C-alpha cells in the first residue's frame, strides 16, 4: 500500500517517468541481471 502511494507521488513529481518508461527500465535491468547470472553459471 505504501509503495503504491510513494509511486503515485513520484509519478506526479516526475511526469517523465510514466508507466511505459518504468516498464522499459525494469525489462532493461532484468536483462542485465539475467546476463550476469548466465555468465556466472
């Protein structure tokens, strides 16, 4: 509950970070993390 409120405040304060940009960032970070894990394995 607190995270959603914090996210809404963050989104209102920084309108450039819309949902699509957040999704792209999560996918990018996930890809980098997956690449690192795959290299170690």
